[in-house]
C-alpha cells in the first residue's frame, strides 16, 4: 500500500515539474528576455488590454510603450503612444532608421496612434 502511495506521489511530482517547465518555456516575459539577449526584434503586447504597456526589444535595446485611449471618428481606439527606452544611457549604436522601423511596427498594430518618443530618443528623430 505504501509503495502505491509513493508511486502516486512521484507521478504527481513529475506532472508538476513538467507543467512548471512548460509554463516557464511559454512565458512571454522570458521570450522578451531571450530576444533581448539575442538582439532580435520582439513585440510583447496585450492588444485587448489598454492599461498594460507594451515592450519592444530590438538590437538588444528594450523599449516600453504607454498606450492612451482616445476617440476616432467611429470608435474608441489607442490614439497616442509614448515610447521610452529602458537604460537610455546604453543607446549607443541606435540609428534613426532603427527608430523608423520600430515606429512602423507600432503603427501596424495601432494604426490610429500617434507615436511620441521620450528623451533622449526624440532628439534623434528631429530632422
């Protein structure tokens, strides 16, 4: 009887470990960190939740965007997005074309929005 209970407990522990490993692998925050380490583009967002900010990683830089709801002609949409860089002192190597690419990616997801870049990125955007 004790052997059956121990086997059952081991089986339950294995299931919990496999579930935990699965949840770790599909965690969007972990995917964002991996993309930042690999210096590739990744867009982490919950488009249905206006209150949650989105995160973008590109070339190893991490950006955070704040969404603001407003009105368009027919509906309520995200009309203003404010983007700032995490660790802005490490933006060396970021070019104007990179920012244009990021802005295009944001506008693909939020076509009615106006993108506003925070300091020091707004200095690079000015032409």
